[in-house]
C-alpha cells in the first residue's frame, strides 16, 4: 500500500494570485491522499490574505495540513490567520501533529514553523546578548516541540513539516551567507530523533529539491519557486525497493520508471 | 530582459537598500529577488507569483532610485499540475 502526499510551500497568496493554483488543485484528489503546505501561505500574514488561501486551498476533497511561515507572521495577525484557515477545514500545525487515515495506511504529520540559526559548526550559539540568546532559544524551543510532536504520533508513515530547512543540502543555490536565516540543524536533529520517513520544508526560494538529514531521512524543499509547479507528489510505501519516478497519466498512474 | 538606463554607476549601498526595500516595502514583500550589481546595471532576478508583483517591483525600484540603471529578469512561477511523482521507499 502506498500513501500519496502532495506538497507545496511559499505560495504567498493575495488577491492577485487567487485562481492560479486552482485548476491544478482540482486534479489533486486523483493523485494524492493529502496536501501539505510548508508555510508562507500569504504575503504579509493578514486576515484578508488568509481568506485568499482559504478560497484557493479550501474544499479540495482531501485533507490539507499546513504550518505557517515567517511571512504569515509579518502583520501580527496569527490568531486571525489560523482561524480563517481552520474555518476552511485546513489543519494548522505548530508544535503538534495529526494522523490521517489514508487508503494506504495512517499518515502522521508533525509540524512547526521552525526558525534560523544555521548548521553544525557554523551556527549561532546561545551566548552573549539577550537578543542572540532569544534568537537561538526560539530555534531550540521549536526543534524540541517538533521532536516531541513527531514522537507522539501513532502512525504507519511519519512526515515532518516545517517552513525553515532542517538541512543545508536543500539550500544549495542560496548565498552561503544567509544559510543561518534559512534553517537550523536542530530541526534535523529533531527529525532524526523519531522514525521519520520524509521531511518537507519551504522558505529557500533559490534552493534545491533534495537532501537528507545526517540520520538518513529524506528532505524535500517544496518551495513553489523551487518545484516550479503547483505541487509535488510523493509516494511513500514499504513495497518500493528503489527510488523511482513515475508518470501521472490522464487515467492515473502509469508504469514506474527509474 | 528590460533595461532601464540612468546616470551614474550603481553603488553598493544602493544595492543593499534595494534588497531591503524589496522585503520591507509592504507593497512588495519579496525575499526571493536577487540583486546583483554589474558594470552597467543592477540586475534583478528571481521569480514571483504574479505579473502584477513583477511590475510593482520594477515600479518601486525605479521610483526610489530613478538614476540607477536596472535590468529585470524576473519570472512568474508556473502553476501547472505535476506530470510525475517521486516514489520513496
């Protein structure tokens, strides 16, 4: 049995974007059991922009699960944004998880926005000025909540959903100087502390799709500017013995090719 | 590629100010635009979610820095349904 996950991040909706994703989203239930959104749903995090997200990504016929991104915090309207999304049936995760009953098994998703700080050997430390300590503690708190949420889920396939990146691999293409603003190794450490099958993130618009954590968990950057399509689809299942790419035909899946 | 020519060479501080303006100006709010200073112009590249946003970026930059020659290579991200899936064992 296979669990099929569609994912995209960084769609930055406002009125000028409404309708652009919808034609592709109408096809989504044929190809995926759930849609995961990796944050930065809006431009400034306003209630009106959240209504655009609800209009575009609501009522799809499959569960939609999201985390928020840094843009969704810009106008300090997070409670209003969350309420609008939840009213549209979108599950918003922040330090918690959800288990979805899919035809191929139970899909567990744990999510946090995450934060920056950088990667092993080149990262910010919990030391010095209060501002720096606050910055680093925001990251470690977020990673701790992700680890706890991942380990709390009883499911067949476990997925971690963040906005910030847990690994530097998927940042390739971004300037090295800004890596500490794009992710933190503590998120990877949290992902590796649980039997995670796949980690999805966004935020790095100039990054690349694929990476792995030090513990071997597959990581995919699904930021819209990276995947350059309405969403990507991943099939997870024990029956697959090698990495493969398959074609989606008009009548569903065609034969796999590696 | 659209080239807007003006007088005087681009300055490193202008480059920094444009980069920050693209993020901090509420009418733009784009973090994914790369600003590169070249000999003859400042090159803006990256991708945005709508043609309107691309026009707004160019309008704001030209308005704020009328003397800086700007080359624009900003695309609008495609939103077609995927034709392939990735299978992960």
